């Protein structure tokens, strides 16, 4: 099935092998319907189950669903057969940024452009509670227009991975790019650790070599721990100041991504005006002039004000009939997420969620794109209970709502949802995940989602060669 010229799911014509690792191969492929090039990552399910990597693959799928950004490689589709899992992804044809780095230092303006796009994407990931944890030039791809795309979220972590101290504890990443607090194994803030890696990347782009390098690994770790490195004489003073603030061995005083974006070196070349921050973001994401930046900003504002749209695959993958955990294991424990569908407009759903939050004494914060967060008013067994809610638009009057615990105790979350939240939301709920929808009124026009019972019986094995 992996061979060149074969057709996957009667849709993707398989092409040449692009790369391979221990558990996966990546192929170039062509969408037969549209002629679009894609990259298909084929994962051997038996191998990952054998070495206990089910959670890592599921996490990678969850993360790539969360991080849709112009400077991040997009995941289009996930499919599975009995033996394999298929990731259909954006094909980025410009190769790795690493290939440019091996040729030596870059001109300052070119390095700045890549760094602007990198920080824009990393800051977006952090706003969605995602930490990459393996940022390096090999994981930064370039498209045909020379724009940067972050790839390989296999080692990424979600905010819910934090332990009770609010920190991550898994030591991972590539040694030369890893923050000192990750090496020390004391627990670390994922945002701060990613920021450090971005600082190392910036140094490499400007200097043409690594800031921390030694044939003795322990000696290299010592240098990283003390941020002991030297600047080449061609790196400008303002770039040095920024790098020094990023490569601060103390994570508590290390500069944040938002402060990086406000720095004079970072902002050079970006239009300065009243809407400078919005225009800067638009320019970073590939706009070519001020008018385009303003239009892009307006589109961004409009996008933040409405729920995310779902394509057919996403509807299936979010439904009860395609729970990803079924790809990896038999049976499952109590779920940390709950989904329901509603045939009410988005405004009605949002208004109801806010009303219920007030009644249950939960603090509401809006994150944009139909994404909300509810925080409890008191400490629970494992800190303050927090619930993320996201509204997905299937049609203007049909939505899917996903609610999941982002912090706190799972039993407290389940009690809140079952005993308090569910009864309060009954006015807007059409059907809860895993339950049969009510019969449609005689004159009601059926939507694609009303075949959810058919979706529940859907077997991916039937759609694969």
C-alpha cells in the first residue's frame, strides 16, 4: 500500500518517499480530485503499541487540531486501517531551514523574517496551551515562497500535561537547543523552554553556528546552565541584547514571546502605526502591503468573533463514532471531554454558556474563535477546576460544542458536568455525544450531522485499500 503509484482511500495517489524514522514513513502524494500535493505520514500501529507510544500519537493529533496557523504545517485528515495510521498533511516543498543554516550565517533581514514567523507561530501555540518542546532548524520547513512552517509536534505537550506544581517534567528535545531548566529535571514552564529554543535558533541564523557546543555532553550542559557563549563580531548590538534576554538561564527573568514581539530589533521592517501590533502580525504571516495587512487584520478580528468551521472529516472525528482512542486500545476510562450538538445559533449558545457560568459561580474568559474558558471560584483537590469550551460551526444554525477539563480534579469535573452543567444546558442541546439524536420534526431540513447514527457505524477499514 505504501508503494509509489498506489492509491490510498481512492483519493490520494502515492508518490516518492520523503523520509522515514523508526515508526513512520512520509510520502509525497497527490489528491486525485484537486491535483493538490500533500504529505502522508504512515505510522505502523503495531510498533507504536508495542513500545507504548499510543498517548504520544494521540497527543500529536490533538495538538495539530488545535494549532492552525499560517506558519505551522497543517494536518488535513487522519485515517486508520487495522495495521496503520495515516496523517494527511500540508506538503511543504522548500525543505528544512537547517539546509540554509549549514551554508553559514544569514543576512540579518532574512534571519529576522524567519524569526518573526517563528515567534508568531510559537506565541500562537502557547495561547492554545501547546508547547512544542523540540524547536530546532530541522523541524522548521520552508514553503515555495520562503515562508517558515513549524513541523513535528511528536514531542509536544498540552497544558493538561502539567503536574500539580504547574510544571512539565518530561526531559525531551535536542541537547544543543534545550533550556537549562529542562536539563536540570526540576520541572519547567513549557512556554519559557520553547522561548529558549527560539533564542538558540536566532543565534544560529545570525552566527552560522551553535552558541553551545562541545564534544563532551556534560561540558555542553554546563555551558547551557550558565548561558556561557560568545557572540561573533558581526552580530549587531541590538540583536545581542535581545538574544541575551532570551538565553537567560533563569526562566523567571527570561523574556516572554509577547515582549520579544515588542522589541525594536524584532519589529524592524514591520509597519508602525496605531494598529501596529495587528499589522505586524499580518506582515509576519505573509502580507505584502499595508492594505493587505488591514484586510488581514479585519479578517482575523472577524474570525475571532465566530466559531471555527468544521469540514466533513472533522465532523466525523469529533463525533462519538470516531473516538481516536479506539485506534490504539481496547476500552477506555472516564472521558475528560464531553461533546454535544446544538441546532441553535452561535449567539444563543454563547449566551446560554455565560448564563450557566454565572449561575454556577464560574469565571468566564473568551479566547476567540468560539473558544471559552470557565474557572472555578475556589480551590479543589488538585487546584482550581478549569474547563475549556469550544464551539464548532457545522452550519449557521447547527453547532458542535466540545467541553474538556484543562485543570483540576477529574472527579470534580465529572460531577460538575453531570450534576450541574448538563441539566442547565438542556435548552440548547440537541444531542449529547454517544446518545441517539431526537427524531427530526417532519418539515425540518436534514443536515449532514443528522446521520450521526450512520457515522457511529462508520468503519475506516472499509474505506481503505
